[in-house]
């Protein structure tokens, strides 16, 4: 019986600690193919590249504990979604049983999910009707400690491999920063919180390009439109829960009010 095939990518680049830790956590569950960007691609969402791309096989950052584990690593010059497409069509020996994005350094809850390359990976998997999960830790440190979320990652991956998920759906999983797994209060199935980023553009007073034009950077801060709603991912994370948000590729607004059906 063939072991499940698991395809992994991220938006922090193949050298990031998060993707190395993810592979360590789940490599016992199946054969693993990693195809990740050459460098950081945060904020790329579901973007893909129309120009030429390169992909190269690289040495696995960590050796599997068992020689029975099949594991291959590749680096791609493109976006996270490019990585999934290239791996799916050119690198995978068969159709993946599970696609995983992450583990991301920083949360992808609420509005962040729309911009996230990590979530974009899971979205691309769902487009192909492959069970997919995006994992993120609410810690932006390059040397973040991912061990407290290991049980969560393994449990959810095992569950999805055994039970699948509805076609066109995926899971967006965000884990609060804690110092030990025991500090996590549990899992909460929740909806995406409504919010927005404010004061997003900052002009650098002392910076100009070669033509004298001002240089801007995107920063700002997040503001929730429903800070007291207890059924959201933002509330779950603030209160020490793992936020598990089922999502779908169908962006239809089913409750949108009807429009006139005639142009007359």
C-alpha cells in the first residue's frame, strides 16, 4: 500500500524555520515533496507568474530519522502558487493526497488571510479538489518556537488524510504564540473576523528615488470591526485557542440582494 503523498510549500522561502519544522512534524505520515520559493514571498496571496520560472532540486535541510521516508526538496523562483503548480504538474509522481502551506511566521487570521501566500497555497490545492491546510503561528521571529503546535499539526493532518474534506474547501489554521503546548486552551472552529488595516502607507521623509520621487512603504496596523464577537478567529487567538477556520474557493455572495433582471 502506497504511503500518502504530501505536497508542502510556504511563502517565507525554503530556508525558513517554519517549513523545516512542518516537515519534521509530518514526514512520518507519508512521502513528502517540498517546493518552496527561493526567498520570502509574503503577501503574494494567489498570484502566479506569467514569465519564465526556474526550479531546482536542493538538499533536504534535515535528514529523515528513517530511510523509509521519501522526501524531496525543490526551490522555485516564483510565488507560492507557482510552487504548487510546478510541483503538481512536474514534480509529483502522482496526485497529492494533501497540500500544506506553512508553517507561516506570523498570523494569517481575519483580513490577513486574503493577502497571505500561505493561505494561497491551500486555496490552490482546494481549486484542484485536494484536501489542503494552511498553518500559521502568531510569531514573526525567524527563530520562533514551533514545538507547542506540533500536536495540533499532526492531529489535523492525520484527520484530513483519514477523512478528507469537502471539495473546494480548505482549512486556515492559526496558532497563538505560547511557551508550551499545555498553554493552548484547545481548538475552536470559527469564522473569519471582519477588520481592516489602517494607516497602511508611510512616506519615508529622507528617502527618494533617482528621479526625486518620495519612497513609500506599507505598514499600518490592524483594526477589528467586531472586537467583541466570540465566534471569530481573532477572538480565539486572543484567548489562547487554536483558530480553525473552514474556507472555500467559492466567493459567491449568496445573500446579495437581487438585481433587476431586465435592461429595459
